[in-house]
């Protein structure tokens, strides 16, 4: 472990978030209580040569959804170039980060040499050109591993065992089933793989120029880590693929600095050679930190590419239906998480189909259809859904009124939040207040619908990118700060942003929830 510098004044901490659609950075100065600089690279618009307008390769077969890890590296160079124009990166004391969860990067024996030679490289793309034993990385949207999930479950004598060890039943997007599928489909490629990283630990490793552990929060999204022991689970490893333990990095808390930044970043972007690198966590655990929700009692809903619903938990409680997951809480203990694949991409699909802008989803437009609240149902799935499992590529509707564009928008949003309410009931928490984040949270109309469907007040925080903020707070905590004090400073709700539920709609939505569940049951069993 590398000790962090001891000065107490104006230390700065960098948080990075490598999410599905973008890589972003946020630098905080805790002593001054301010965000010093922010920058972002959008994979679709800034790196069009990768043909991934939404951050992944759009032509996957059999449910495969992959992204090019080289795109993430090029984005890192671009991002740090942008950030270094805004501030002196030599002031940064420590870096922490987060990544889209579950995605995996497969590296061959050239990787360690590329890491140690990084200091003299000109760019990340050329430095890492020969290091991938699998050219593309499966990401969290991949649903291709149904067969492997069945095999792992059988080998472990049932879902209950997999769930009690790892916090989730075998899940298609989780890393273990993905590794198994690769080892079966391309045994040669697997044999040539010397190291497998998550998206998070891969970026941290490149920054440090040496292998950085996988953090417990993100490691729990692999179906490979034993939640109680916080270590790789021998049984799960064996059930997944041969020789897996020697291919996985160590596990660690994201709060421990594990190295300093590689001399490549010192020379190219002006980082201090003492700048510490912490293990990166998953975007959802980082968001839990950035939303000020690391202590039990707060519910967070994130409306990003996927929609997620999560909360801190003192004890790991598991979802009997198998849709919910238990991950590590960066502050210690656990968090529950439910992921809905049809989040912003479904909202965008309807917006584009109707040829409207986001204003059609905003308060002004939604108020016009208030009288129809809960009366027209939509199963809001434009692509395969994971909560619940659903393989249709277009939404199913049951309208009691004449179909109009405005009603379709209201009904889609209501369907998304009714589905969320239905599938989070197992957590047994009636949300008293919901903290909302993610790109769509800034839309007042969407935020008001969350308040109305859940019948709970909704608040939004000043900093929009909660995962990058959470990562910066992790870096600051690893550097000697403590979460509670830092969260009081940085996780304030935007003045005037609190939205109260329209209590007149409580009845409409409790009826709609029952009808929605029936429609779901009918369609799934059809
Ligand atoms: P991720 O972190 O998963 O890449 P973000 O949390 O950054 O995603 O959210 C990006 C999404 O936010 C975009 O795909 C877009 O659909 C959505 N978004 C941005 N602005 C609005 C808005 N005003 N109304 C609704 N959705 C929006
Ligand atoms: C969580 C999940 C997504 C990704 C991408 O299980 O799959 O939320 O982390 O954001």
C-alpha cells in the first residue's frame, strides 16, 4: 500500500466514471468544498470511428452486446487532455473511479510488458495494440449466456447456493457466465488469456501501469466473489471455467490506494508522480456514495442508459425472484440493486419514433394528460429486458383511451416506474424520500412521474454525475477524509428541486400497479 501525502490544505481528488456512453471526470477540493473541474468524452460523438453511437457495437448476434476496449483507452487520453486544459493535474493527490458493471476485458501475455513500458509510449492506443486476447468486451447489456447460467447453476446444485454465495443467482450479464461462454466458444483465446479485468479495474490498471485489484463493490457483480468472505469463491470459480483463479486479479476495498499513476500520465498530462491510484468500483456503488446514500434509509433511482434502483443495506438480503442483486457498499456493508435494461434507450426510442424532443417528456406536456394518469398501460420494453426477463423488441400496450403521442409518452414513463415499483417490493422498504440521478433526472416531468407513481417526494442533487462525484469522494476518503463529512459538503440537494407527489393520483397508481402486473403475467405466459 502506498501512503497518501499528508498535507491538510487544498488536496484535490479526481473521480473518473467509465460508463456505457461516456467517460467523465470530476475533480473536487474538499477543503474549499468545491468542484474544481469537470470534463467528459462521449463515445458516440467524440469517437465515431468505433461505430458505437450509444457506446456499444450495435450488431451483436444471439443477445451479444460488446464494446471495443480500445475505445475506452482512446477516450482516456482524450479526457485527460481536455481536463489538463482546465486545471493543473499536478495538484491531484489521488484518483478513484467507477465503471459500468459486469463488463470484462481479456488480456494476453503482452499486457504486463505493455504496462511496464507505458512510460515511454506516445499514446494509449499504440501502447496497448497487441494486448487483447478477445478483441471486444461483453458489457452489461449482453444477454447471450443463458446456457452458461444454467450450467453454472446445475454445477452448484441450484440457484439458492449461487445466490447465497455471490449475492445474485447466475445472471446473463454477470462476468462469470460471460467468461464461461468465452472459454467454451473460443478455447484457444481463453488459453491465451493471462488476465481478466472488469471495465473498472482495467482503467485503474492502465492508470497505475500495473495490475490493480478488483474492488469488492464491483467484484460482487461477477457471480464469482463470496460475499461473506470477500474473496474469490473456489466453488464458483471451478463451476465457471478451468484455470480461472490464476487469471483474476486480487480483490480489495476501493478505499486503499494501490499504487501511483504511471509515468506516462505524469509526462503527458502533468500528474504528480506521487498521485495515488485507488481500485475502481462499479458505477452503481460509486453512485451510492455520490448520492450521499451510503447509510441505510435512502432510496436512489438512477435514470441513465439503464435505470437502476438501489439502497444501502446493513445485511445482505436477497431477492426471492432473482432479479435483485447484492453488491458491496464502498463505505462497508452491502447495497441492493435492481437494474432495468430499458431505461434511457427506451425513452429515446419513443422520442425518436414520435419525432419529438425531451420537452414532450417534460412537465408542460405531461400536465396536459394528467387526467389519464394510470389509465393506459405500456410494458415499456423496446429491447430485451432483464427485470423481468422479457425477449420482445417492442412494447406491449393496453390503452383504454384513443392512442395519441402524448398518451404514449405518459404511458411509457408510467410503465417504467410501475415496473420498478413492482420489482423492488421484495426489499420491503416504502421509500420516504427518493434521491434521483442520471441523465434523465434533470427532466422535471420525468422526475414528477417518479414522485407520483411511488407517492414519495423526489430530490435531486447539485452534481449531476453522481458516479464520478462518488469516485472523487472515494479518492478523498482514501486520502484521509470520511464519507459522512464529505457527503454533507458535496451531496446537497439542488435548492428548489424537491418535488412532492400528487396525492390525488395515489388511487390511480395503486389500481394501475395491479393491472400492470396482470398484463405482464399475461404477456410473459402468452
Ligand atoms: P450513462 O451514465 O449510463 O452513460 P447518463 O446518466 O449520462 O447515462 O444518462 C444519459 C442519458 O440521459 C441519455 O442517453 C439521454 O437519453 C438521457 N437524457 C439526457 N437529457 C435528458 C432529458 N432532458 N430528458 C430525458 N432524458 C435525458
Ligand atoms: C447493474 C448494471 C448497470 C451497469 C451500467 O447491474 O448492469 O447499471 O452498471 O450502468
